[in-house]
C-alpha cells in the first residue's frame, strides 16, 4: 500500500464547522477524508 498511497492520521474533531473546510485555507492545510468519502469503496 505504501507504494500507491500514504495515510496520515489526524485528530478527531467534533467541531467540523471550525476545523473541516471544503477549501484549502493555506499551504499548511491537508485534505481530510471522512467515512462519508470512503464508504463507497467497501
């Protein structure tokens, strides 16, 4: 799996309005995938 993807584990947040955005705020932000994003694959 390491040859085709990387996994970054982040903190879980209950305040998704503050910490999860649809747009990248600056270069320090990373994409965040949730169960909703990957549920179609299993």
